[in-house]
C-alpha cells in the first residue's frame, strides 16, 4: 500500500512539474560545470536552480551544494571538466553545459539569442568550433547545423538568412543548388527595401531570419554582443549561450557558455539542452543530413573545395598513423593551416587530430608526443 501511495504521489508530482515546465515524461538530465566562471561558482549554482525550476534534472559539477540539485564534488576546473566528459561519454547524463570544449573540426555550435528590436529568438549558425577550414564549405554546413538546432527546438520550417560577410554570395549560390536538388530550405527576406536572403545589420537586430548563417568567429562576436549589450559586456544577461556542438555523426550533447555568462544565460543554455534532448536532436540531425545528401550536398561541397584549390599544385598525400588517445593540445595555429600542421606530424609518424578549443584552433596529440610535436611545428613555422 505504501509503495502504491508513493507511485501515485510521484505521478502527481511529475504531472505538476510537466504543467509548470510545459513538458511531460522523464526529466532530461543535464550536467553543468560550475568552476571557471568570471562571476564565481555562486553564479553557476544560481543558474542550476533556475533551470531545475523549469523541469530539468541538473547535475552540478563543482564544490557547492543546494537543495534539489545533485552535486558531484571536484577540486578544480580541470577535474570538473574531465568528470563532465566522462559522464557524457558513459551516458550518465543526457548532455552538458560547460565553458570550454575542444570540438573536432567539422563540429561547431549553434547559438541562440534574443534579438533586441523585437524580442524575437534567432539561431546564430555558428558560434564556436569550425565546421570546415574552407570558409564557404563551413557556412554551407553551418546552415544545415542551424536548421537541425531550430527544428529540434520546435521551429518546423525555419527561415534562413546569410549575414552580409565575405563569402555570403558564394554560400547562397551553393545552397540554391541544394534547393534545386530538392532540399527543403526556406529563405528569409531582408527587412531592407531591396530584400534578398543576405541579411544586413538591421536584420540582425530585428531577428528577420530564424537562422542567421555566418562564420563561427563572427557568430561568436554576435552572441557576445546580443547577450551583454545592456551590461557593458562583462556580464552576459540575455539568451541561451553559444549552443550545442553539431556535426555529421557527432552524438555528444555539449553546450557552450562563456566565462562571462551570467546565471540567466547559463540557465537558458541548460533549458536549451533539455529541449534538444526532449525533441531527439540526434534523430533530427540524421534525417537532415540524409535529406541534404540526397539533394547533392557532397557534390556541392566537393565543387566548393575544388574551386578553392590552386589549379597547378596537387595536394601531397600523407598517410595518417594509427589512431591513439590524444590528451595534449598545441594552440596558436591559424585555422586555415590546421590540416597542413597535422600532416607535418603524420609525416614523422606522430598521430594528431585537429580541433577547436575556447581559445582557438588546436592540434591534439598524445602526452608522450607533445614535446616532439612542438619542436616539429616550430621548425615548420606553424607556431612561434
């Protein structure tokens, strides 16, 4: 009888939480690393409490405790980050929110902001990481990643606009080839008198498109400005952060916030993660990539890469050494030089991967190969 009463009580509790949050079923479990914020751990814990009130099961990784929040105790930021990665890898949590993460090349994050002119939500594709070392290819992929994120947040037919940056027109042409191939892409129209799918600054402020496509460095600046324009820049107060890492075949839900993110933005990032979990983001991603590839995505990307290569020189073929665990990183390499830098190490029998951390591009190698890799990259002129 007691067990039955407890079951009924839990059912009513779940219904009440569902009515409050607008969602029913099991709560998404999202980890949050709290150490490393410029605003202190208390700021991160406040965000955890705010998100928990919206129906998210938050696992806080840090040194603080609070009623209703599960805390995994760690001694410092580095230990907390390793614990978070372990929990995501092992499926102990559905996703995580953190302040830095070395995404591999091909994976980048879709930010989500609230635009100031009309209070409209807009997805910024993309904001951290690098979808490709080729600018145009990267922006085409960013479009697909943005559509995945928007659809995973309940926007059925999101509109797409391309920010008026270098490569916008080439990106538009490439995407129109996908549309001709049958890809279901809905263009936004600029609010300016001459219209078109290329967005101006006015469109950014108004949130004209559901998805604003740009390169990730520009996107990063836009998210910072949109989230902290009322606070002088030191405290990000509005929006959902820099978003989830998305890429073909990538199924780790890791959300990025900044060390300058305030509790409202971190809480927004946790809620964003929970929404992606509830709406099965990885299933939506598979379907979207399948649709884009059916419409000719691979051929479009190959055409972009071929057009950017010098006609004369054929790329040197370098065989990648056997894969090994990479835990050391070398920063300070230009993003366009990453692949060539990795090949310098491959030629010497050193396995290396490329990635993007919170401070920029990285070449990742094993701890044992770290000193030798630095020496080789200095000699080749890739680092100082």
